[in-house]
C-alpha cells in the first residue's frame, strides 16, 4: 500500500444530518509533524469533522485519508494509528491513575513489558509521577486532561486528534497542557487540535477557521493577522456598548470587538478613522479617553473573518 504524503487529507468532505449541514465541502491537508488547529464558534462543525477523521462518523460525501488510510473503508487501521481525546472526559473516574493507563494500554494490545515502559513514560511526560495510586475522580481538572492525553498516546500513535482538550481548564493548567502538546510535537507527532480559546491557536503551525459548516480561512496565525496590519485601533471609552453601536454603523468599519474594558476596531482607512471617531463619539455622548493604533491580534482577525462569512450561528 502506498502511504499518502499528508498525515491527514480531506477532499470535499461533507456530513449532513437530515437537512442540516454539519460539515460542507471541506478540503484540507495536514503535514506530518504539524500542530494544526481547528478554530471557530460553537456549531461551526469542528467536532463533527474530528469524528469523521477518527472513523467514528461516516461522511455523507467526499473522502479523507488519515495516516494513509481511508476513513470510510479502513476505519480499524485509522484507529490503530491515531490517539483520540474526546471533548468530554473519557477516563474511568473510579480507577486510579495507574489503572487507567494500564486499562488503555491493554486495549491497545501492549505486552506487559511494553505496557510497563509506556506507563512509566506517560506518568513522567504528564507530570503525574507520585500520583499513580490516586483515584482519578480526585484529580484537579487540569491533571485529568493531562492523564487523558497520556492515555491516548500509550500505543505511540503517529497522529493525535484532540477535541477542545482545555475546555473549562484554568489558564495555568491550559499552559501546562500545551507544554505537553509541544513536547509531543517535538517528538514528531502530528497533532490536530480544536480550541475555542483563540489565544491558544497562536501555538499552532497553521489554523483552519470554520464557520457555518464551512472552512473560511486557512494559514499560519501571522498570515491570518497580516491582512489587518495597520488597520486596528484600540479605544478606551466611557460607555462601551453605546460606542459599539455607534462605530458599527460607520462606513469603513469592518469589525468592532470588546477586549476587556477596551474596544478593538478594524477599519479600512486608519487615518480617516483617527480624524473622524472623536467627533462621532462625542456627538453620540460617548467619552473617548484614548485611541491608539495597535498590532492586530489573532482574535481581531478571526472575528473579522467570521463576520465576513455571515457571522456565527446564533445560540
């Protein structure tokens, strides 16, 4: 069998549930060793795409290969070559850390010696040494997520598929989890990871942005931000919501987003905006305390691209 060059390759992949399109005509390729992020609002189709790529859900049309194997006709082979971490916590809470690792190692068919070696590696890599006999339900959520990832790589898969693994995890634990992801990437693993924390996507080599079941943008984080370079203004105002309402109606304003107690405004013409915004806001009864040009963030770019693509689905 000739193996595909891409670690993951999808062509015109579509999944429908009745009249609802969950993923529509999506094509992409992930290179071996790449950390590839899936980003998009809730309901964009990220989880459905991952379930198809892991062989858990058959596509309605289109095709895809993972580790060189067809996701429709070679599902068992696909599953042998991937580690999958689902969005919902999937370990057994009543088992200890050691027992969970041994259980999943046994599922993957590891012999006793290999199982012992991989268990020791997993404990060390996940930073859980000394906690082998702790019941999993008693672990902090961040530790559970690291344990779940360790269990997913017990059989040394070449590809990892991680569905929003840091959802609900505090910022310190998220950073610790990403340190683990980066360690695995340095060892040559291909990683497909979805996240709703836009700042996390900066850690990815490339990002696929999904909205309303479609792929709407693809590229490195710096490439997605490049289009907005020189066109983002940060405003400090008194009356955020009123300012948003006013600025969204101004010609040449592409997007307005709240960043804490400030606004980021993407504009077509920065010079014109700098001249006109103070008067517009003053006439609307909004106090403008400061306005400066700033480098665009990835969130700026993502919000603009989603708005251009019709906006996120409400609810």
